[in-house]
């Protein structure tokens, strides 16, 4: 089920896109045009994503909900 109300400041891009679409971390990295390594770090909580990464995740989400 796709979430409709998004608080962009509170999302973790990797976890958010996995929950919304069931994507692998590799697919998330490809869709967002980020390295697999950084996406894994976000997913594991080793580092926090930047505001830019959060905006990019939101953009990817918006583009892909239109396709589903």
C-alpha cells in the first residue's frame, strides 16, 4: 500500500522506498542515482541521509506511484 502523506524531513530514503515498493537496496540506488554503498549505510543506520537525498527519494516515489 502506498503512503499518501509524506513528511520528507523524517524519511529514511532506503527504508521508505523499500516499504513503498518492495525494492532491493540496489534498485533504490539505481533509481535515485546514488551508490549502493551509501544506500546500504542509510538502511543500516550507519549514516543519515542528506536533505537532498530525502528530496530525491520523494521525487523517485512520486514518479513511480504514477506508474503503479
